[in-house]
């Protein structure tokens, strides 16, 4: 089954090889994979007794927290901008 317009890239995340497939550029996909790898390595170093799956879940929770905080910050900045433009 061909996936037209999609790029494929092989990446390594926390000692495992993955093939990513997306319309995003290969460079972007590599940056995303590197970011996830860094988060998992940080958690793995702090929690050496945890298995890969628990480290992956903790990384996902941390990344979701980061996303939610940035979204809230963006909404606050948009609200400030709208108030400023309304004056």
C-alpha cells in the first residue's frame, strides 16, 4: 500500500529503532524523535529501576503537561493581544 506524499525516516528513540512516516520533512521528524529520546533518557537516568514502558508513559505525561502549559500561555497571550487591539 503506497503512501503518496509521505516521507519515511528511520530514527532511534531510547535504544529502539523506529520508522516514522509523515508528510512532515525528514529533518522535522528527526528533531521530534530526538526530543522524545532526550526526554526519555532524562527520565531513565533519574529512574534507573523503571522499565522502558513506564519511562515512555512518564515521558508522554511530561510532554502532555508541556503542551497544556504552552497552550494556556498562548491563550493568555492571545487574550492580552486582543485586549490591546480593542483599545
